[in-house]
């Protein structure tokens, strides 16, 4: 597993002094262009206590290795913040790569001035965490995202520098979880005390299946129609301190009941956790969208659509289709490509993409699909031969031997297919065969 290094540089530590929360920003991208320390927002958070507790939850996820509860990562990757104009979104991804957290501070919780839109990292240090934990329901909270809001008198303006590893698997999962979320639908909802009882009554270990039953969510020990799979219920732990503020709990899942997402609606904000199918399993290897990404058309469309994005809180597909001059289905495929590259997120409540740019070096973000890259290398090397009268099978020559591919069902004779049987997307040999088959169809037209 390869790993790059990300350097964070902050002009001063983030701090909370006399009700003024100053979040230091590192390098990122804004509408005004690349910035070393962008300034996005200054104003009052009208719901201080749930905002502080939720921000702590996002920071806690970044610290966690859920499959090794006692292990703490040697380095902590700072949360990501995006200003979409009418809201602030704070994101983090667990060190184990299996849990994604996001806090959306919406317009109803913010009263202030927006200076720019864009994405950057924010410093969440130990003293700040302790200060956030002390915020009560009646405490005032002034929030500044950017350098000018820092209370540097007590920090002496000290420059903070951090260097952290960015494993390819971790970075790829952080980007791909958005694509997986875009395939989810709401499967259940609880309000008020029912949500509190449900979350507090969950087992901590094992795998359960949750389905709506009347006004309740019922827990089952095996799959049932309409259920969402919940592996490692303890991974929902950062929801528990927020229950005293919760208005409702929504449950989301895909048709195959694998990954799941859990959204708490709080006063003027939402806190969302998205979980991988198993506690030990990260998001980076799912590969469910690789077929969509393997076309030259999707790659070219993504370049066009990407240039039209302006950090919108909700990406309107119809408007993008008109501006880009391409059909809506191709815009959706382009958004998939941009999602895997970390350039768009997905909001389950709004059922819409939003624009953000993961604030990591472009060289680290470009090659986030090694399986697809390997498939294209096989095609370029002429290793794929279509077989059969209808071209419904193929032979792929590799250094490890010859692989037989069935284009009809996507099966292969390689070890990857025998291990996963398509549950984590196509292998590189199937991808390569499909690329060649599509090219053959184009030539015959």
C-alpha cells in the first residue's frame, strides 16, 4: 500500500477564548483561487452546544480505528471544511477507512458574513477539543473560519506545522464514499425519544439488520425485506452525545443492504455517519462504479462539468446539462467521475451532490483508481482478445497467466473474482475486456 505525505501549515493554532471560536485553515482552494489560509466565514452560531458537540464528533471519527478500538493512529488527519455559501460542512474519515462523518451547519444555525467559498483543512487540537466539550446550551459562540478570527493573543501567533501520511487506500475511500452514498435511499426514520431508545438499545458488536416497522426501527439478526445492514453498531458511538439535541434519526441504505448511513437532524444542522459493510472493511475497494469510469466519454465530460462547478451547496443536474451541452445521464456519469476524484460530495437529505475539493495535493488525488489504471494498461499492451461469435467472452494475457473473462456475467478466472464474486466491483481483467468490447462496437458502427 503506497502512502503520500500531506503537510498542514497553520499561522496559529485554532482556539476558543471568551466565546470566540477561531478555526485555523491550511492550504485549500476557494472561488478566488488557491489560498494558503483561506478565510470563509465570520459570525454567530445560534445553536452553540449541538454545534460544539457535533464538531467534536467529527474530530473523534478522525481519531478512530474501529476494527482496533484500542489502537490510536500515530498521526491525525485534520477535518475538512467546505463553505458552500449558505452552509458550512465539516468532514472527516476514520483512520481505518470504514467510517465517514459530516456535520452540516445550515443557514438556520449561522448568522454572519461569508467572505469566500471553497474547501480547506481546519486545525482541531487537544486544547480546542477540551474547550468545545465545556460549551453549554446558554453559552455564546462566535465562529470564524480563517486567519483573521483567531484569538492569537494567548497563542502568541505561533506557526503550527504537521506532516501526516495519506495512504492511498485511505484517500481513495474518503473520495469514493460519496459515490456509494449517492446510490442510497431513505429506509427508515425515528423522531424524538424513539430515536434515543433505538440507538441506546443497539448491541455494540456483531452484525444486525434494521428495518422500519410502523413508527419504530426493528433490529433483526438476519436480512429481511427493506432492511439496512449495520455491522459494528459501536461505530455509531459519536451519535450518542448528540441525542439530547436530536429531533429525528434517518436511516439510509442501498438496495443490496450493505453500506448504511445514519443522519441525526439537530437544531439548524445535520450530523451524518456513513458506515462500510463490515467493521474491518474500508470503502476504498468497493469498485462498484468502475464500469462508469472506464469510458473516455465520462472522463472528458468530467473535465467539462468540473470547470462549471462553483462550490454550490446543491448541484443541479439539469442546469449543468444545459451549460455543458450534454444529456443529464452523462452529467450523472461525470459526477461519478468527479466524486471518485474527491471533487464532489453527496448530501443524502437533499439527495443532491455538492461541490468540494479535497484539500490534498493533486498528485495524490489523480491516481485513486488503481484497478482501472491497470485495466487500461492491459488494453494498451494489447493483452485482450475478444472471443466467440458475439464477442461475449475474452482472453486476457497477464504476467501471472491467461485469464478467461465472461462479458455476459462479469466473471473471471482470476483470484480476485473467486474471492469476491463481483461483490466489490469488476476485476481489472473484466474492466479491460469491457473497454475493448465497447471500442469494437464503436468501430463497427
